C-alpha cells in the first residue's frame, strides 16, 4: 500500500510512524506543491492524506488506485468532494480532536487584545518599563458582550469560557443552530447579524467555510461594529473580506484583531494581502497554530490513523462530521 501525505511541514510523527510500522510506503510532500507534481506522486497511491494542499478533480482522476482521502484536520473546502464521489472514493475528516483547544486559542487571542498584552509587552521590550498612562488602558471581559458568528461545538465552548468563566453576555448568530441549543450553552440567539454586531465588544468567528459563508464578514459588517470592538477569527480566512479588514485596521475603525487563519497561507511580511497588519499594537497574527497542543495532536494522530486503516483495509470509513458535503456520500462510509 502507498500513502501520500501532503503538507509535511505539519509534523505528525505518530501518523508517519504508525503507517510505516504497518508496512505502508509513505511519501511526504511539501506545502505548496504544484498540482502536476502532486498528480505524479499520487498516480499509484492508495490513500491521500492532506491538510492544506488542494486535492483537485485532476489529482483525483490521476490517482488510479485511490481508495480514500483523509483530511487530517477539520476543514474540507480544499477537496473536490464531488469529483471523489463520482469515483466512489470516500472523503473523511477528523472533526473532534481540537474543539476545546481551538476555543482556548480564540479566547487567548481575545483576552490578550483586551488586556493590551501585545502593545504593553512590546513597549516594555523597547523601553524596559511603562507607566499607567491612558494609552495602556485595557478592558474587562466581565460585563462585556461577546458575539459568536457560528455556534457549533467550538463556538459553544467559547461561549462557556466567556459566559460561565468571565461573566460576559454572549450573543450568537447561526441559522443552523436553534435557540434552545444556544440557550443551553448560555448563548442568546440573534437572527440579524448586523444587529448583533452593533451590540458587541468582542466578535469571534466559528463558521464552516462554504459558498454561503465565504466573505460573511465584509465591509458592511465591519462598518456595523463598534470602533472599539475586537474581532477574532480562528476558523477560515475566507470567512472575512480580508481587504476590507485591512482597510478598517489601517483607518482605525476597529479596536483590535486577532487572526489565526488567512485566505493565503503562509503569511509574509511583504507582498502579502495582509502584510499591512504586521507590527501593529492592536493586531495579533498567529500562524494557524491554535490547534497545535500536545493533547490535540495526540488525538489527531490517533483518529487519523484509525481512518487511514479503515480505508487501507477496505472497511467503511467512519464519518463523524455533520457537514452535509460529507454526509452526502453513499459509498464506502458509515455515519456516527
């Protein structure tokens, strides 16, 4: 059996050792590999393991022995699932390994910006000390209002931290989650996104990226937010109109921004659409690592290996995600 794993920069020693220990031929490929090179490498592969690299229809068609595609992570927007379904090739992700982990990461970005940690620590590094001047004033989360754009499992974990943990008021916009489910998580359901944004001191995005949510937070939505509001995104970069966001930050129309995800990764200090956000006291640019903890990676590696061996042994592949794109599959899968 041959397995191709893309995005080898994301170190997964447990996955690599687990496959090789079962006698699998494992080929690892770098991030950003050209489509043609991926097609060549995958031509005789039984399984493709991917994280960020696009798995296009051409790649799927070229892989004549392909039995499955495993996303070692959550988001599946880089996989042409329809092309896989046409060939009866199951696609599966690992949706549950980092729900609490990513929520903790989002909360860490939020509290760091609220307490002016980037600005103050940078000033101390430059000057050795700062005094309690007005420009260093932070903000409390207690008594503030947090708006969640997306109230799935990660969003609801974020709600618990902010509401039960810090006594914030938590509002939620998510057409796919009913009011009772939100209420059980301590979230007040709001049906009008613009109306919610006007009320929020903090906004945290926790959506799946699809055709309906792409660019969900754009110029109009940013204009609805308070000039002092802090925006957090740990989900997918394309949920934001990034050009509009950069404009809002540069013009001082937003209080702070904490980002872990970007439409174009990796970032670069120059020549990147987000380059203007470097070296700003009210911006945290995190390199898509809110998921990256010892505990989460152990869960990711274990679940990924389980899905790989289901594919390689010809067993039905376990789908735990509720994403309708994966739930539409009818060949070689079973749903949990």
